[in-house]
C-alpha cells in the first residue's frame, strides 16, 4: 500500500468568521487535511471544486449565487469521469427540510454553531470513508442517488399556478407563446430561453422561478438548466458516464440529460 | 420556513347566541309565577292554572324559538349551497329581530295554548274571541306581558353573550399578532448564525465577542419588549437597528456597509418599537445577502412638512428579486409593517416600496408618519 497524498478540502461559507472557525477547528482535529480553497458563494464553490478536485467539500446551505444544494447538483452533473467525487458535508444553521432529508442519507451534515464533538465525529467518518474509498464511479453513483432524494425533498412551491401562455417581450412587442408549443426551456444566466419549433424567445425569469409553474408530468427536467416537453423527445441514447443524449421532434439539436435525471430514460 | 403556518387558526366558531334552553328556562319560571298570581287573583285550583299557564307560555316560546331555529337553519343551508361559510351572523336576534316573532307569538300562542290545556285537563275554556270575558282579558294580558318580558330578558342575555364573545375574539387576535411579531423577529436562522459567529469570536477575539454579546442582548431585550411598549423615541429605534446591524456586520464582514442618519431634532419623536426592523431585515435578506459582493444599507429620518419620513435603502438586488423570491417571509414583513401602521395611525401613515432610482440600484422603502 502506498502512502496517500494529503487529503484536500474546499470550504464554501459566506460568513468569513464561520469559515475561519471551521478552518481552525479542522486544523486541530485533522492536521493532515489541506484547505485547497475557501469561497463565499455557491458559484465559486463549483468553479473551485472543479478546478482543485478536492476529496471533501464543506458546503453552507444558504449562500449567495447558488445554494449549497444547487452547488452540489452542479458538481454531480459536471464532475469529470474517472475522478473520485468529493465527499459532501452540508452545513446549515436552520433548514428543517434539508435536515430531514439528510437524516436518511449517508452524506453528512453539520448544524451551526458547530459543536467540536460533532465535528470530530464527522471527521472520523470522512477519514473512514476516504480510507475505504469505493471506486470512483460507484461513489458518484451513490452521491447522485442521494442528491436525487435531496432535491426531491425540497418543499413544493405553495400556491403556484400552471402557466398556459408565456409572454415573451422583444422591444415593444409581446409574443404570446402557448406553453404546449414549447419544446424546451434552457437557463441562460438570469434569463430562460424558450424554444419552439419555429423560433426561440428570451424571458426575464430564472428557471428556478419558472419550474413550479410547469406541469411536471408534461415538462421533464433533464438537467439543472434544461426542461423538455416529454412528448417532444424522439429518442434517448445513454452513454457510459451515466448521461443521456436526447434527440427531439421538431428541433435538430441534441439535448443532454445529466446523471441526476438520465434514470428517467429506461426502456419499459 | 413559513412560520405563520404553525400558528393556531384565527377562526373562532360563531357565538352560540340563540341558546333555546335559556328562553325555555325563563319561560318556565314566568309560567309558574303567572300561575301563582292567577291563583291568588282568581282563587281557583293552582294545578289547572299551572297547566294552562305552561301550555300558553310554552306555545309562545315554541313560536319564537321554533321560528328562530327554523329560519337560521334555512339561512345556513342556503349559505352552504352558495358555497359560503355557514357560520355567518344569525337572523332574528336582539330586540328588533325578535319583535315580529313576539307579535306572532301573541297572536298564535294563546289559542294554541288553550287548545293544548283543554286537551290536557279535559276542561273547556271560553273562546278567546269573546273579548268581554274576564278570562280572555286575563289570558291575553298575561300572555302579552309574559312574551314581552321574555323577549326583553332573552335579547339582553344574548347581547351580553355576544359582547363577551367578541371581546374574547379581539383578545385572541391581539395575542396571535404579538406571537407572530415575536416569531418573525426571533428568526432561528439569524439566531443560530449569530451564535455560531459568537462561538468563533470567543476563541479568537474575546473583546469583540463581548461587544457582540452586548449587541445581541440589547437586540433580544428590545425584541421581547417591543410587543408590549406602544411607542419609543426614534433615537431608541435607531439604536436597536444599530444593534441588529452590528450583529449582521460581524456575520457578513466587508459585504455589509451601514449608514444611519438621524437628525438631532427628530431624536425624541415617538414611533412604534421596531417598526423599521422588518424593512431592514428584508434589505439584508433579499437585497444584500443574495449578492456575492453584498452592498450598503442607508437608514435616514427627515421631516417633510407635517410628516416624519423614514427611509430604508439598500444597494442590493432590487425590489423585483424580493417579489419573486421563493421565500414568502419577505412579503410577510411588509404586511406586518402595514398592519401596525394601520393600527397605530389609521389611514394617516403609508409605506411604499420601490426601486431606488439611481446608479447604485437596489430597493427603497419609505415610511410616511404623521407628526401630530
């Protein structure tokens, strides 16, 4: 057995004192652990984790730009093939729904204020998991399954009404696009691209705000940034990495279904 | 977390004003009294007089309360059929509602009662149409007096019961509003994050930790007493906001900048305690926290004519972000401020929320309060 290189971690926490506190506590409990990156928002957490590929990520749940859960989702979708997926530890002050979901899961979570003994138990668990590391693909599979449960555990949006027509504005012109003519929606920064057979529109709304207004039986989320009308999917071809490539009726382009959602495309 | 949802519902069952047994009890007492009086006046048998007295009294009561129960039952059923809540206001309640019933009772009660009495005693009373007969005059006089007395007593009892029920309801609504205010101010996420920061500070900078604890003490004390005190000076309001913002400044570090501007001559003006708190919290939560680089909060007080103008402005995400935010508690904060304004100032105060119309962007919340 060869000596493993020192494990590295990423700390994503928007409150500077709390990040410093976690770093200090980890230094005392796990001197070998190297803090590869310390970031204050979810988008930087994804970028830095993809760049450094740490073994462990501590993700605060409530952060600007992307929440800890959204960052985890982005990592699971974009993580390169063959590299061990990081062990995720979520940190939260008070998010009941998230805690309930974690309880049933193997991913660890910590509650603020961090208690030394609890952190020590978490470190022991992480060390055991790293020493007995499952093959990369298997670990990713496991995390993907856990994230699926977590994302499904988010509270449903109350009082959301279903959209029937989308009002897309360009200049002074407002186009009325019936929702059932939309082939797919795609997130583009703070906008959403609305794609029909003939044309595409931009609407000033995030996908997160749009999703609760769509019927989940009709419009399937296939990626954190893509929602497709199921009847417009002509075929799905799965590849070894767990993704699926979707060809469409009425559009020439191919869409990608991420690891988190590709399980929907199984033969009957 | 939608904390409002966990509160008990404000729905209070409609006060059971028309309690038939009250009228029945009073009618029985009245019937015995009338039988006694008649026995003394007429020197007849008390038993027979009691039977007739009860027969007539209960007939009158049956007309009044029977009609009331039937009418209100029909009204409820009609409401239910129209999809409304069945527990609306009852009809035929109080003096005005009961008088037409009393007239009906005086018309139909005595002949009905005499018929029943005849059947029970096997006797044969003088027809009530013979107005000259002494017995007819006595029967009608006692029926009218009895019915009116009964209507008066029952309607008075009902009025008292309704007043008591509405006082209880008002008290309950006030207690719930107080609890909601407290829950919104002691938001667990804020509290535990503050404690987490404090825990770290104790280890690295004890003096700063003590200062933070002082701010937390002042903030908690103000929050707990805010629901009791009616007004406090504007200077105190600014001091409590400064405590809260000092806590947030420790948490957010350089991402939060604060400017407070209270002119000396306005410092002693009275305002409802922690009125601005929900607006400042909204600025932090929906304006600055979602921004990677944070921003600035300006809180100002000005006098414009006969109005005190308080403004909370941030350089954050702008009002659109709060409106579409998935968390509903932001909207709840504004509702709460508007409710308090309406309670304290009636229609003379206002709250507006708009995009801060300059290059720095963000949201501007403005309160206009009357000075007198």
